[in-house]
C-alpha cells in the first residue's frame, strides 16, 4: 500500500494547506514564468533558495510552492481543454 501523499510542507491527508501571502505566490509565479521565457520548451527544477529569495521573510515555502504548482497544473489543463 502506498503512503498518503501530502503537500511538501508536511501536513496530513485531509488537512488544509496553510494560507499564503498573495504577494509571495505572485513572486514565485513570476519567477517560474521568467524561467520558462528564458528556456522555452525545456523542463527544469528551481532550487528552494531561489524561491526563498523572492518570498517575504518567514513565508511558508512549502505552502507557497504547493499552491504555485497547483496553479501551474490548472493552467496546463486549461490550455489542453477546449473552452465552451
């Protein structure tokens, strides 16, 4: 049996992901968008220290990156699904 998957900051299945500052989420989103513009069509990883540099002090980096990745997933799905 597989272990339950949780968001990267910890937590338990069914537990809410902590709230994040919208400014931190926007900063991380913009950082990923800039990376994609500089490296079109390529995949890569971003070191957590880079994410920490664009977030406010004390930001929950696990929660910010989780929320950002979920938004990226929604954007990818939206691009692949026909709109009514």
